[in-house]
């Protein structure tokens, strides 16, 4: 512990900061914002610096910052942000669309059937609009803003872990339902979607698969926490696909392998004609040296652009 200073138990930190236990654990486990020491019996021991950082993070999230954007900043950097003019560079809380606002209201009432109806009903409205890319209206105008609001409220402790998980599950269910209603693309570049073993965060690839299919790709959704031993060359030799993966967690987060171990396994065992597309927070931490072409996908906008390019290339 820092300089042998005073330490605090988790209940004391909660009392000193006003942050709930589930939010404190989320900031610690999901974002590594703080790294408490452990007692001989395994209990968390927080330093004074930890307590001050939690208080600063909480204040900034109440202003509208997302904890994922500021979790790795030092206490001094966080305090500098707090000392800024309140009107200077403080992100505004977005004006929610009436549909997103109503979905969040219904979620707080645990009216999950109403949430499902609002999401699916909005799909019908958005895909009937007379715009150039009809199937993507639903993603751009509802799903993306809704996920952003879910993340913002979860970061600020205004949404419980259970509510966040149920909302995410309904969104994935809705994506699957709408995807199943569309005929499978037999032409177009093949794109396989998967997350490595131990990674249960598959909502990103679920959206990616929906978008890619809407743009004319031949998609195969393998889903979350796929065992790496299933990545056999022979399975994909006939139509070498683009392999889209989201290497999100580290081994500490629950992944079976370290990020580079996973990448190197794919590089060695997949058909050499397969191009890897990689996304997720850990994909930017290393400059991987692979024998095959690969691309870091920085955002969904980049992903859409790359899919369009591949579709045009495939169709000539």
C-alpha cells in the first residue's frame, strides 16, 4: 500500500464516496480504474488515493463523462478536469430520442415486454423509411443510441447490472429475430463473427453480423466464447472468409488465453487466405506481427466502410 498509509475496506469506500458496491466493482473489474491491494485473507484494501480517485470518477460521470474514457487517467488528471470551467469541454448528456427515452423508462419499471415491443416496432418504422440504406436505419437511429445510453447510465450507476444485462439480451434477441426473417445471402464475401473463449461480450459482433448481412455479405455468426480448437483450416477452405473477431478480455478478465496467444493461434491455424478483422479494446494495445493481412476496426463506421468495399470487390 502506498507509503504504508491508511487503508480502507470496501464498505468504508462506499460510505466515503457514495458509490454503490456493484458500481465500484464494475469500475475495478471492467475498467481497471483502481487496483486495490489484498489482505492475507483476500479482502480488498483501498488506499486514500483509491478513495479520492473513485470520488473524482463519480463526480465526472455525473457531469456526463463516460468512465471508460477516463478510467485510466491519474488522480491529478481527473482533478484538473474537475477544476475546469464547468462549461468548458464537459460533454453534454445527449438529448434522447422519444423512443430511447421510453425504452429506458420502461426498463426502470421492469416492463421488459414493452421494451421488446418498442425495439421491434421501431425496426418496422425505420426500415420502411425511403432512404438509401433502409436496413441500417434501425441500427443508426435506435440501436446505437440505445446502447450508448445504456452504457452512460451503467457508468454513472443509474442502471443496475441486471438491468444492463436484460436490456442487452433483448437487443441481441431482436437482432437475431430480424436477421432470421431475411433470406441468407448466398453471394457476397463471407464474414465469420466470433469472440475468443472466455469472452462473453458478443453484442458488438451481433450488430456487426446484422450490418454485414444487410450490406450484402454472406455472414456466419459463431457467437461468443468459441473454443479455439474449433478453428480448423479444413472447415473454411472452400470459401476463405474474412474473420471478424472481438478480442475483448485479457486473461485477468476471464479469457482463456492472452490476446497475442489467441491471435498467433488464428494466424497459424486458419487458411492463409483468410483476412483477420479485429476489434475491441485490447486490439489497440499491441502492434501484432502476423503472416496474413489483418485490419484493426476502430469503429462501426469503419466496419461499414470496409464491408461495402468487400461487397463491391466481390461482385466486381
